[in-house]
């Protein structure tokens, strides 16, 4: 097994004791099982910006906080310094989102540390103590699909209450652990209040989960949790314990069907992860 260069500093400073095996390699990162703090963990090793795909587009990063105006100007100009700043901001975005969401009660892997372009986090396991499968690797009875859908919708609600939209939520980025679904893969998480595309991206996120689980439980396909959530959020009426119905009476505003279609096409262009 070839150990990626980025893991060497962590091995040298003892944060990681052993690299056990690769788990997955996606477009954005390579994921390894490692031993850290004496137990099995996941090391997510980010790839260089050049190898990444749609998720770093401006419509995702709009409204993100940066440390100072020099940084922002440099990032907008695209200078070398700016690119380095953008790269650092991208990589820390996931660990920042994980801490924020865990505090908001969202079920995400517990982060251990972020260092040298590597995120160390809890290894999620299934009931057989194997790495947890993705939703797309599983089959569901209609009842299981209904329950998992309700759970993931509530997670999206908690995220929105914490001011974030996942931005790449789908059956590929939800793992089915022994304790139930867990949301992963957050470097592109979107600032719900500061990003003009937040509503469209939330609808796409919700649509992806509903479309997948709706194959096992067709009545789900009629639900409109995304619109309902966003409507309540805009009126500052969405709270962690708000009971959603999945029904939406619509509004005077025309649905942004084109925008959602554009987002779906952009996501489809992004190749899907391959298991080793
Ligand atoms: N904490 C974890 N526990 C178990 N498996 C994990 C964990 N984090 C990631 N994985 C596995 O690694 C895969 C890739 O992780 P993730 O989706 O975060 O990376 P990515 O490269 O950004 O994604 P993509 O492949 O969608 O571009 C996941 O689909 C999952 O199978
Ligand atoms: Mg992923």
C-alpha cells in the first residue's frame, strides 16, 4: 500500500500510529483507516484543488466567512497567495462544519483533529463492526425507507437551524451506522443566510435523498420537505423541534425549476466515489 505523502507528518509526530488500509478514494479526498489514539479512525486526506470538482465553485463558497479583507481580496483576485488561502479555507471548512453540527445535535462523525491537510475522525461502523455502508449500498423495506427519510430530513432541519446547508447531500454521503444514518462529507457546506443559492441547493439536497429513498417507498416522492423547511427558515419559524409535515402549500413565488435542474446536472457531472 502506498501511503500518501500528507500522512507522513502525522505518522512522524505520533498523531497517527499506523495506516491500516485505504477505504475509499473519491474526487475530493482519499480516505484511509488508521490507528490514532490507540483506536481505529478515519483519515481523510484532501486532494489538491486542481483535482477537485464542482463543489468549489463560487456559488458554493459565496457568503463564507474569511479571516480578513486582505484574504478575501486575494481570494477574489486568484493570486498565488489567494489560491493558498482559498485552499486552506476549503480544507478547514469540513472540520469547522463537523464541530458546529455536532454541537447542534446533527449526527456526524466525531472529529479528532485536523492537521496538515488531513482530517482525523471517528470510524463509523455497522452492526458487524465493519466500516458503515453508504445508503446507496443498502436496500430498504418501505418502512425502513420512510423512517430513514424522516431521520435525514430532521438532520437537514437541524443543519438549517445551525445556519448550514450540506451542499452535497445524497445517498453517497449518508452512512448507515449501527446507530442509524450519519451525515458525512461537508467541505462544501453552505452558509444558509449568506449564500443566494442556498434555497436551490437545499432543494437539491433534499430531492436527492427523497429520490433515492422514494424508490423503496414511493409515497415519499410526493413530499416537499425542502420547500417546507426553507419557507419556515425564511420566516424565522424553523426550530430544532418544529414538526415538519412534508406538505407545502406553495407560495406566490414561482418554483426555481431551472435552477434545481442546473444543480442536478452539475452534480451528475461529478463522478461518483469508487470503493477500493
Ligand atoms: N467517518 C467515516 N467512517 C466510515 N467511513 C467513512 C467515513 N468518512 C468517509 N468514509 C468513507 O469514505 C468515503 C468517502 O468519504 P467522503 O464522502 O467524505 O469523501 P469525498 O472524497 O469528499 O467524497 P466524494 O467521493 O463524494 O467526492 C465515504 O463514502 C465512506 O464510504
Ligand atoms: Mg462523498
